[in-house]
């Protein structure tokens, strides 16, 4: 009787492990499919363009890269002041922005605006001091745009 229970338990564990392995493979296939249809590189290019625009104090270009929803929520004048007062100095202070970092996919059910990617980078400033930096880049009405940026 004890041997039967051990065998049943072992078979159950083996079956669960096999199911989890198949699920993991399916998850990997979904991730590959997702990256092919929503290439993180396209979204990251918008991030790099935004940083370059900030470092050259080109507020008009920064606004052009910004989500329409973000512009409407903040108001164009308030957004320009925010970029001038906070964003441009913060990004100019970054001597280096890390290449790697975490990249997290956001779907429309999470963002409401559209799907896209969140890039978690590290900004190096001063004497090897660092701060976390985050860019949220989403596809809004067929256009890839920055929806938010923040330090910390």
C-alpha cells in the first residue's frame, strides 16, 4: 500500500513537471512571437531619440516624441516647462545611460493607451554616482511614443 502511494505520488510529480516544462516552452514561444511583432528595438530607438533631443535642449523634438495622451493630460505649456526645468537637466547630467537593464512588456489592458515596453536603465552622473531611470514607450494609435520618464 505504501509503495502504491509512493508510485502514485512520483507519477503525479513527474506529470506536473512535464506540464510545467511544456508551459515554459509555450511561454518562450509567446515571448519570441511578442518580440517579433513588437520589436523592443523600435521602441528603444524612440527612447534614444528622446535622450538625444533632451541633451541638445530640443524641446520641440521631445514633444514630437511624446504621447498625445501625455500631452493632453499635462497640457503642452506645463509639459514644455517640465521638460525645460526637470527632464533636460536630468538627462544632461547623465554622463552615461546603461545599455542593458530590465525591459518589461506592457499590454493594452495594463496601459490603456496601447502596448509597448518599459526600459529600466541606470544613469551615471558625477563621480560614478548612479540613479535608476525609467522610460515608458507605448504604441498609441499606431505611433510609438514616450508616455513617461522618471528617475529613481
